C-alpha cells in the first residue's frame, strides 16, 4: 500500500512538475496570455491596484482584478517573466486539487481521491490552464472551494468550511464576477428541491453573517472601480454578463471580438476540455445505455445524494452555456473537478482495476501531459511555429541605437507590447514620413506579405531583418543629420 501511495505521489508530482517547468520555456503567444500579462505588468508598474488597465490610456473593464493582483505580485517578487506570469494559475490549480482531494477522500475513500487527482490534472484543459495566464483557474478554484466547503459542512461543520463557502464566493466574485453566483447557485436549486439531506445542509450555513462576509470582501472593489472609472459597472455587469451570452455577435466588446459559435457547441468543448477522459466517459455511458442491467444500475444512482451532488456540479456549467453562442472552451473548467470524481468512481470496476485496465489508465494519465510538454519543447526550439513577438522584439531592442524606435504597422500584437515593456509603438502608412523628414532609423514590423507592397509605396528598397510567425522586421533609414 505504501509503495502504491508513493508511486501515486511521484506521478502527481511529476505531472505538476512538467507543467511548472514548461511554463518557463514557452513564450507568451496569441492573444489572451500576453494581453492579461500586460494588464498585470501595467498594474505592477503603475501601482494602481484598483483598475486594471488595457493600455496606459484605456481601463480594462472585462475582468475583475484577482488574477491580475496575483500576477502583478509575482512580477514584483520574481521579475517580469513568463514563469512569474503563469505561476499564479499553477498555484490556483494546485490549491483546487488539494480541496478536491479532501472532499473525495472524505466521501469516497483514499483510492478514489488519488484517482480523482490524476484524472483531473491530466484533462487537457486543466493541464494547459494550469500553466497559462488566464482568469479561469481562479474561477475554477473558487467554484471548487465553494462546492467542497458546502459538502464538507455536512460532514464536518467547522467554521473553516461553513464560512469558507462564503469566502470562496467572494474569491469568485473577484476572479470572474457574478458568474460565480450562477455556477454555484444553479446546481444547488435542483438539489435542495429533490434531496432533503442536501437541503438541510444548505440551511445550516450561517447565511446572514456569511453573506455579510462575502459582501465585505468583494463589494468594496466594485464600488472603488466604478468611482475611479465611471461606466465600469454598466459595461461589466450588463455587457460582459448578459449581452455577451445572449448575443453571439455582440459588438460591444471593447477589447476583442465576439467568439461566435453555434448554440450547443459547448458540448463539443466538453469533450475537448476533458480529453482523453471525456471520450472514455462517453463510451462507458453509451455502453450503459445499450446494456439493460447497467442502465438500470445507473438509473438507481439517482437515489444517492452524494453522486447527485457531483452530477449537478458537473453538468450545470455546460447546460448553462448550451444556449450561448459566444463561448470559449475554458468555460468548461469549473465542471471538470466534479467530472473527475465521477470518472474516478466509474473506473472502480473490475475492467479498470485489473492489470490491463490499470495500464490503460496509466497511459491516459500521461497522454496529455506528455503531448503538451512535447509541443512546448518543439515550438520553443522553433519559434516560427508560435504566434509570438518575443524574438522579433528582442532582436530590435538589441540592435537599435539611441533614439531609434520599434513600431508596428497599423496594429501592435499584445505579445509585442508585453515583451517591449510598452516601448513598441504603432504607426500608420500615412505616418511613415519620408526619410528626409526623419533623422533616426525606424525599426518597422509589418505583416510578412506587406513588405514588397510597402517598399513600392515608400519608393525605397526594404530588406527583411528578422521574421516571426506573422511579422517581418525591416529598417527604414532616416536622413543624415546634416541634410
């Protein structure tokens, strides 16, 4: 038994260690990671802990500040690096796993608890989000904490769990906003109606003092944010939490574009986010539907309030987003904790506890961690496969002389802003003055296929100096100072 436990700890530590190490290799790429990292960097630089800023001139009203607070603190302590930006998400994931382990062990035993954590951390979305600059790991931590605290209050009604529920709600409000209330209250409504034991546990919470604590911890920031940048509450509460989800083409997004999808697409994202375990669960469910004996046994589980609790927790999030046409796969993350417990329980069968089944489980546990880590290593060694401006910015900053500036044509990628520490600028075609009007060289980054066209417009040859996945860097010389 001790050997099995030690092997389990080693496997879990190795998987978490792989993600921790790869966080330092991979440059910030695409949109979300560098955008959120830059918001946190600006917070650390300006010392403004109330309003996150999208740019030094534009407040970022899209998200509450909890993740930015943690990332800004990490920058202060560890320096402005990819590792520091991603570390808070990793820590939030580990904290959520610790809570999940306590819950699963208390309700279903040590073996199920260990299996739960290996399934959870090896789900595609969990493993990737644990090492990414996102707000979602903090929402997942908050929802897991709240659901675990509520369940544990029935078994061990200590103040830590009873008031921990309300602290978790406050964390969610500061991590993602009122969506936290929906994701916790939603599954509770049905459970309290159909399961008297759960209703009794729900009633035993210290609602008056607990809600007062939740409001005390969360509401002051909302009021201060509105006072500092009027209009925030309307945009965040109405736009981000209502219009975004009922209008798949919502045009009011100040910071990006709507993620227009077909309604019901969230269920496809469930399979992707939970890969490979979601496919296993689907296969097992189809087998139960076909087999009358297994179908009857599955139907009988509705009388078990503990499993009903998990099922409501796992299903409510995708059900809620089913009617939304504006979704991302990260929206599934709060549901994966409960899904992992259910999956661990489902695998407690002869098929998966015998040697071939155990080997299959081990293979599935390592599948996503090794695939993601391998991909990380490949794109780190071959950065042209990754949409990041880290290396182009580094080249320009290393070679430029005093007074020379790095600019992007028309629009600057978020990663260029982050890696230049806000020094890279934007220029329009009209703003590219003839060299006779400019005495300093200009490092210009522009989309790769635009170099030849720009050369014709400026009537001067432009040579490529450095290339990223999407941009090419060229030098536009200035006129000698004597002219």
